[in-house]
C-alpha cells in the first residue's frame, strides 16, 4: 500500500507542476491588459516581418535590387550566425513588392570552401543585363587565411538566367593590386549604368588612404580600369557605396565605418563630375546642413533600389548585447547585424535627401486601436499598452523640450525616452535617447540623431513604427531615427513635457 501511494505521488507530482504551469500561462494570456499599467518584461517574437529578421541568425549588409522581369524587389543580405561556421556570410535573399512584407528565398549564393578565395562573402550588388538576359552578382571574396602574395579581398562574380541557379565564374578575379590598390581592402562593388556604359565603383585604399575607385564595361564582362572615382575625406572609409541618379541629381549613399560616426550618409551633384568633386582635397561639400546623415547609428550598411516610382533604402538595425538598451557602444561598432529596416527616400527641391515612411508599411498597420490616458501627471501622460507591431501617429505643438517614453509602466523605476531636445541655442532640435526614471542612467551615448531645424510653427508631425524591439521614428519629413528598444511591446508609453507647455492632437494607434 505504501508503495502504491509513493507511486501515485511520483506520477501526480509532474501533473501538478504541469497544471500549475498551465494556470500561470492561462493567467498571462487572460490578463486584463487594457486596464493595467504595471511594467511587463516582454520578449520579442521569434521572427519579425515588417523589420525582417530571420528565424535563425541575423541580417547583415542588404543588397537590394529591383527585378525588371518579376517586377519585385529582391533583397540579398549577408546571413550572420552567432557563432559563424569556418566559412561564413553566404548570400541569402528576400522578395518584396512593398518593403513591408517579405518572402524568404533562402540561400542564393553559397560561400566557397575554407581554402578558396570566397571562404567569406562580402557585400556586393546585383544587376540584370538585358543584352544577354543574365543576372549578375558582383561580390567580395575574402580568404580565411591568405598566404604570402595572396589577396585578402578581391571582387568576384556569379551569373544566373533565372535568379535561382547561380554559377560562379572561376576565371574572373578583379584584384586591387593589379592597379596599385590594397590587397587587404578591396571590396563592396557597386554597379550602375550611365548611357551605354556600366560603371563599377569599389571601396579600397591607396597608400593607406580610403578611396572609391572606378572601372567601366560595355557588357558586364570585361572591365577597364579608370582610376580614382572619389577620395575619401580625412581618415574615413566609405563602405557599401551606392550610386544612382534621381531626378536632376547624382547621389552617392555610403556607410562611414569610423567609430565616431558609424552612420549612413550621402553626397550629391548635378552631374557625376560634380558628385566626384565633393571630397577632392578633403573639401567636404556636404549636401545639407547636417553632413548628409540619413539616420542614427541604429541603421547601417544602407543601400537603395527603385521600381521606377519610389526609391527605398534598406539597412540593418543592430541587436543589443544581452538585450540591454544601454549597450550602444558609442566608441566603436555596435553588435554586427540584426534586423532589416526599410525607408522611403524623400528628395527635396534643393536635391537634399531625407528618409520617410514606407507607404506599404503604413498600409500594413491598418487595425485601429483605442488610445486611453491611464495616468496624468504634471510632467507626463501615460497611455495604455502597445502591441507587438504599432504605428503611433500624433501631432505635438511645443516650443521647448518634450519626449515620447517607451517600455514604461506606472511602477517603473526606469524607462526609455526619445527626447526632442533643443540644441544650438534653440535653433535646432535633436533626438536624444535617454534612460529616465529614478534608476535610469540618463543620456545614452552613440544613438542620438542628427540635428534638424526647429519647426517655424513649433508643430511636429510624428510617426513611430515598432516591430517587436525595432523602433523607427519620423518627424516632419526632415528626420528619420532608428533604434532597438527592448520592452516596448505590451507595455505602456507616455508623452513627456518636462514642465513645458505642449499640445498633443491627432493621436492615433494602429496595429496589424
């Protein structure tokens, strides 16, 4: 009898644990979220769809291309694993019609073996040649352990008749040392067409100084060395170059690797010659009043593609070590790779560029939600909980400082705020990222925005999109700001006035 009781106890104990677990899960699922304001430790979904992240691994260096045959964008990227294998960064691919939802194309271009030149794949580009009806990928091949006299990086190519089956060209190697350039840094080929001539621009070094160098071809097969396309200013190095014409201007979009910068920037010119002159003798002919910055350090390796109507830019938003919002590494490179973020390019009358809302993303967030003020104090109003995917739109009229608080609860000792902060005596504004609250560290370095002009009418039209921990903010078509903020999903948010008089109107929340 005692044995039977013991046996029953052993059997029932796991069952009681299971029931207890189920009760906790049910309690979590049936919690009255709308009428509570305490902080909830939320986690991201395994895969994000709007700011895409793969189920396994991370997005590195996107290479967008508009396919004229399928009339869809294809976005290749460096597939990052943690840890990577001995050979790494094969090209994987996505397809999209609207830069809002993606279909996975899986692996497009594999790495070579550990002994081959392309043991590691680096950034490149895709073009389609109508003349021979072939797709071309030009890419960086990097050796794992180069021997004396071998190149670390060279430019390689692969072709495909259908974008499905790719053949690497074993005879094609574009070597920097052939023309006196670096064998260590010779990478990130960008190809564009001007008239009947194809141009290839490559990031490299000449005597230790960064330069973009140029080659041309009539047929995408044989390439002729031209020379320096554009010297890089000072001690800078421009990664992932992207050159295109839009309206009456030529543009270079690039990513500055310098640890003090680590952002996507651009130059412009009415002609290719004027574009090339922007950096001659370190001239610094900036295209706008904020040195051509297009976003924060929350976006990197941005490249563009157009369907003939709209031009979009794709880059990656880095992950945070330990999911810690303060781990932004202001003195170096953030964690490499993360989620895919798309913006629409906005071209202004003077040729300057900013990044704005993607129409497809705006249309995707189409389920209207009720917005309720849960707590109102002198310095802030706390609103009801957000979901996993949110579009907040609001208009703020303010002469001074204000902010949008996220990942916040009524019991929070710290939360994270996008602070619209006066700069330069009040003539400018800048987004500062701050950990506020009694336990907060205050200003978080390395993730603030570029400065933009204070609106003449003090009116800010604000759009904030979130997809799990990726947060993108737009203001007045003059600012784009990307960041990764853990804890946003299923928590409350606030509008903070810091004792200033502000007016909030047109407040809406939509989800999908």
